[in-house]
């Protein structure tokens, strides 16, 4: 085992625990992917945003990604910290956008502000895509498609076009399934010693 992979906890020079840090990325990828697929069903018209969506967004997408972001930080992975920490923040902000108007704590976002919100996330995704050119093809595909998704949904919010939102919904399903594959493939490769493309 490579020495850099081992984390040792010591107190007063006494070794207490030695372990190999796990790879938290699969959890973040599956949390994002599964949540995105279910949310995208609302854009395609299969069902409206409801308590199931908000529960997934808060409990799995948001909380899961934030936990992974903290774990990636502990592992010294700056890209993973930013990617999953930001996605966790996105999921929580999406839920808050939906909940605040219902509780009469703030007015609902108007089309221009919602489009600005989505376009800014699209710009973030584009920069992250450029960074992934140094990493893996799987992450390149995810961030390229999620960048397109944010801009398409932003255009749908700005124009009120149902067709654009439906296109965005189907693209979101594809991106979500791709993220789930990427996360699960990493686990299969680690456990089974296979070489699935990631």
C-alpha cells in the first residue's frame, strides 16, 4: 500500500488509528444523479414538484453532497470539495426557493431572477467542465451536459416555454443517469477489480 494513502491519527506521538480513506465521490455522484433524475421528471410532466422531490433534494441530494464535500476536503481533494459542496448548496437552495413562498416568507422568484439563478449555475458548470479536461471523460461528460442543462432550464424560465423545459427535463434524466453510472462504476471497479469506463 502506498504510504500517501494511509492516514494516521496520533495523540502525543502515540499511534491510535491507521486507515485508508474511502473515496466519497460515488456517494455524491449517486446522490446528485438520483435526485436529478427524479427532479427532471417534474420538468417532463410526469408529476409536479411535491414532498417526495423536496425530501430527496434535502435529505439525499443536499445533505449527501455536503457530507461528501467535507469528506473530499479531508482527503485533500479540492475539486471534489468544490464540486460536491456546491452541488449540496444548489440542492438546498432549490428546496428553499420552493418552500419560502409557500410559507409566505418571501415572494416566489420571478422569471428573470430564476433565469439569472440558473444561468449563474451554468457559468459555474462551464468552468468546472474546463477543469475536468484534466481529470476523466466521465466527469467531462457530466459537467458538459449539466452546463447545457442549466442554460436550457434558464432559457425555459426566462421565456416560459414548456417545450424548452421538457427538453431540459429529458436532458436532466440523461445527466442524472450518467452521474449514477459514474458513481456506481467507481464502486464496482474498486470492489470487483474491474475496469468499467469512468
